[in-house]
C-alpha cells in the first residue's frame, strides 16, 4: 500500500501506522496541515473492508479537519485517526489504552477527540496514557461535543432555507435525517422544536425507536432516506453518501448535514449544483463539535462557545454568496476560503488563541 500515490494524498505532514499484537490494535494517524496549530481531530473506529479503505478515510478526514478549523477560526491544524475494527465487538479497554500510547508516540503533533465508534469514556481512558486528547472535560453535556455539532448544523439549515426558500425557520418544512446517533438525534430535536416535519433513518433500530418515541420523528427505511421527497436532506451518518449514482436519485432542494466527507469525489459538488441542489459544505457547518472541544481545553465559558458556533452561519452566508456570484460549486468556494485563511496565517506570527474568525460580511 503506497501512501504517496493514494488518491486522497494531499501533501500530508504525517501519516503514522500503529499496531499492537497483544490488544489487536491496528490504527492510522494522519496530520494534514499544522499551520494553525497541532492536528486535532476525532479518533474513529470502524470495520474497514481493507487497509486501503482505512487509509483513504483518514487522509480525507484529516484534510477536512484542516479546512474545518481554518473556517471556524480555531488555533488547530487538521488531524484524524482511525482504528480498524468493529467497536461493538473489538473494542476493549486494553485496545483503547494502546491507542493512547500510539497517540502519545506522535509527541503532540496529533491530539485525539471522539468520533464514530469512540466516545468520551474512551478518550478519558486514552488520557491515562497521553495528555494529547481533547473533549474529555465536563461541559453542559458531560464532555460530549455532539450537541454542539448538531446546533451548528441546525443553524446552517436555517441559513440555507433562508437563502434558497426565503423563509426564516424550518417550520412546516420536510427534513430527512440520515443517521440518528449522537448528532442526528440532537439535530432532529432542534428541527422538531422549530416546527419541521422530520423523517429519519438509522441502521440501529434503537436509535430510530428513540427518535420516534421521544421526538415524533417519522421512521423511514435506510435504503429510502436519501431519495425521499423533502425540502432538506441532512446526512448525519458515514461519509461518501453523495456520489454519481445517489445524486441522481435526490429529491431534496438542500443538502446540509453533519457527516464528514459527504461527497464521494471532488466532482460531486458540481453534480449537486448541476441538479439545482444547494449544498452546504460539511466541513464548514459541522464545526460545532471541534469548537466545543477547543473551548473545553481552553477553559472558556459556554456563552462564548455558543456565540462562536453561531458565527458558522456568517461564514456559510459568505460561501453561498460567493458561489452565487461566481457560479462555482459551494464546496470549492469553501475550500478556497479556507486556503485564503491558511495563507494569511502562514504569513503572520502564530497566535496562541484565536477567539473565532468572523467571515467577511455577505454582500
């Protein structure tokens, strides 16, 4: 397996492979860019079909974290890690401790947070082996940054419907949420409180039952959720769900969700645009979680964190405006804006704290 010729390779600064025969750990850590600070990002555990799939995922995810932190105005670079294995079957305390040792071996170039397949307790176990973890301090949700991710995505959806439909809320609109785990559940809660009709799907029957019983979410077969006729589609499960085949079946005017790397390829943003679908770049609108992680580590107040998350909508409004003016796909516009920020930062002395960058006002 060649790293340098991998399709998702993008001049990453660090790619490290770790294994531990005693615990069964097989993991990869990737740091894409450290212009703004050490690479910070989630530790995902997933039963990848191949080592090449795991490498592809960690390279794409770490690159997305670079852009996410840059657009969110955070003093963090882009990093990510993946553990190859089924979290429901293969995850053990010893394996998580071994992952902590692997993170520690990178000397602080990578700082781990929670992700799919891991949680706050796993990160706290890693913290027994390394200080290079985040998102383990108490916040209003016991350290879980997922509600902050959901809040940012909810605000982004409201911004998108204002931009596309000219309405100030989601009241009466139909929203399909793919994935009702930590983030998807909280997003559905915000949407239902706002008056939206929410359809939901999840491969875990317990998740859909909870959302249906507690929130009134209308259950849909996971195979049908993407093609449902709705106003907004919110992918909140795994990535790469938007591809040449699935985009042809979409019947939503807006796509705005929490999942990372929703686009299977770079060309899929243009495909969405060609179908007249407004796409809200995932790495822009799902930054609430990493903002939460930063505020936990810095010991900053929850009120300031909430205000920082709310600035996601300013950046989104600017991206959508630039996309309208230039005719370029929104994902390309958001990446270009992130690169602008990174180039500016590379020319300036590194700040120890960035309270949050406000995007240029939409014109």
